[in-house]
C-alpha cells in the first residue's frame, strides 16, 4: 500500500513521522512522508531547535507528489501533529486531492491536542480545528482519552462513557474510532486499555502498564492501526495487531531504560509481536 503521512518530524528520537513511517515501512508499505515541522528533538526535552513549516510549503510538496501522477495509487492519508492551525487546511486539501484521484482512499486523523496530566500542548486554534474541521472529514480517528473528552465534549470516567464518547465522534463523520491510553475507574491500576468502535460494535484491549514514559508511542499506534485496518478491514484485528506490536516495543524500551522509544532496535515487534493480545467485545 501507499500511505501519505503528513505530520511532524524530529532528527533525534522518534515522534511524528519519525515514529510512524518506519513501522509502516517495516510491514512492507510505501510511506510518502511530508513533514509539518523539522525539530532537532521532541519538545518533551524542554528545549529544541528547528522550524515549523508554513502551510504553503507543505502544499507545494503535496503538489509535487500530485504532479508525479501517483495519487490514484494512494491508499490512505494519515495526519498527526500539525504545528500550526493553518497547516490543517492544507492537510484537508491533500485529503480531497487524494480522494478525488482514488475514491476508495481513507483519511486517518490522529488528533494531537494534549494528554491527561499535561493538558493542551499544541498552538492556539489547533484543538478547535481538530474538532470542527478535521473530525468531520476523517474516516478514522485515534484520540487519546484527553482528546476524546475534548472532541466529544464529555468526561470519560468509565468504559461505557468511553464508548458513548467514541460513538458521538462517529456520528460526526468517522467510520472508526480508536481510543488510546484509556484509564477509567474500571481499569486495574497495573493496566492500560484501548477501545476501538465502529458501526459493527466495540472492542476493548487491556495490556500491562509498563514503567516507561516516552513520546511517539501514540504516533506509532495510529499508523499501525490504520494500515492494519486497511489490510484486514477489521477494527478488532487492527486493534490486536497494533497494540501487541507497540506493547512489545515499549517493553523493550522499558527494559533498556531508554528515554526514546526503541523503534529501530525492537523493529521485529512490528512484524511478529512477542506477545499477542486479543480484544474482547464490550
């Protein structure tokens, strides 16, 4: 498959395209990576260097790809961290161009806004863009718990609330919602959950909570879920494969005591996870 991935990039470490592109490539898919920023490292370090690219520069890159005549072979568009709200419209324009060339292509939006404990960490205007413009245009949406609450306008304190909130997102356009990093009153203290919801049902997958805090895991999850969904047509199967792979990578990362996710060193987990977790209908 061919995936157009429009999101951030870092030279050191793995977030954005630096986290999402390689897992998809390792599974045998072509990734046309368009970077919204070029940072030295992820912002969690507190200091970084590099530019946020203007929207017009990103549009030019997409136009160049279009001029190669390859958009009819593009199977999906994946977006993540935008850097600036103006970039969002450029991404939606790219989605429209791809879908005009290939009506079967899907758009997966990882609505990077913030996280529990950190709050909103993107520039002003981006949260509202995600809610009002990107969400209705997306076929697949992959919010974490904090982002789900913002997009749905509701607190998520239980599994039923998470399912209801995800259903509210589907009512606004997407076909599939994946909720990541979910912890409710029902989640055991030593676990973390994900929930996938589509028109056929809902599935929960629970994995052990690992002693690791790294950036980029959500970017990898969104990418893996998207390509597995495209290849299998099953939200439940995509949930199992993506979650199992990222759990294996994070387990290796924790064992190594690394501050950066071991995307390259633990790459075999993307193809053959050492532990496979099965989702349960919920």
